[in-house]
């Protein structure tokens, strides 16, 4: 079922990204549910990079003719390359001020940060999800295997679908997460898809986050 009132989200969506980024530095890093899998989830080629390298967005004009969409909550995410087709729930900040992850017991569920940008709007929208849970792989287990040029589709409750093309896949240490770089507003409709990654121990969980950078290239 869609949210009862789009206007509630419309009023919230302009929360400053500087504040959000600071919250997310810790919030996304708290998605630690994991299982002790010998090989672990796929990792980007840049796995364990000690210093975050710049991710180069598409050149100006690469998405020429793509019109940003108006605000509408996200309802579903599809990533054909890794066979993801999952519902999206709204998430906000928890009692400690961190971005809340979806319930870990539902393996096929993603979360959209509802107080930020709507997927397809001008700005950077954020979708998060678990890499695994106590039973095994979860919705974004394969996120680290994605490559440039592949697509992510986000369905919205207004019936529109925003189509994004990936231009970067990185993994960052949670201790040195480059929030300003990840959540920056490029002036274009962008998407970040985030899950846990890097090394894993039972004591601390995952020590990094996989981040997929994508820009909208169309809608329907």
C-alpha cells in the first residue's frame, strides 16, 4: 500500500544534506547483520582501498534531455544484473539519530531514506539494504559485483519508473566513510545504493560499505 499522504514526505524532503551526511556516516555503518560465510559477498575491484578515490560522474550533457521527476515515494527497486526485484519501505532516523536499516529478518527488502531526495528528483536519493542476515544472503548480497553501464530501476508510488545507469562501484571503510563525496548533490537526478561490505568478523560485523553510484538516464 502507498503512504497515506505524499504531502507529508514533500514537506520533509528538503532536509539539508550536510546534516544528513553526518548522520549517515554512522547510520549506514550500523547495518551489521551478517553471517559467517567463508567467501562472503562479491566485492568491487576497489575492495579494501585505504583512501577513498574520487568517483568521476558522467560528463555534462551525458544525460541531456532527461527531465527530473517531481517528488513521489519509492516503492520497488530492480537491478536486473544481479536479479534484484525488491519492495522498498520508507526509513528515517532511529532514536540515536542514525539512518534506520530495513528489518533484517526480511531478506528481500530495501529502504529509501524518506526525508531526503525522491528517486528521480534532481539531487541524490539513497536506498539501503542488508547484504545478508542470520539465514543467509539478503537483497543486496550481489551489489559489489555490479559494473559501470548496468542499470537500476526504481518504481515510485506515482506510477513512474526512474531508470539509472551505474557509473561507479566502491567499497569504503566505515571508519573513514566519505559522506560528502557519497551524498553530494551533483545537480542531476542521482541514486546511491548502499549495503555492507569489506571484511567481516563476528565481533564487529562488516568493516565497510559498498556504494553504487548511478545517474538517471530515463523514465517511463
